[in-house]
């Protein structure tokens, strides 16, 4: 199972409550903050919903 590094790149000020909640559930909330998660179908769905707010790369 791959590890993904997720970095928030844009603000959530103008986003819907669902997008803000998704970012919060991932452990993000500030621009530039990064978290690592194991890849899963649930995570893929969350990232698809907020792909315009984050940068995703494979963790080393």
C-alpha cells in the first residue's frame, strides 16, 4: 500500500462546508500544511472532491 503526501495549496475561505469538512478530516486547515496517509478508496474519493485545493504526491 502506497503512502501519499497531501499538501494544502489554496484557501478554504470561499469553499463549501463539505470541502472544508473534507480538508479538516484529512488533518489539513492551513495553506502549506502537509499530511501523509495510506492510499485507500476512501482517501481517493476525498481527494477527488478537493483536488483543486491540494497537491498530492507519493511519500518517500
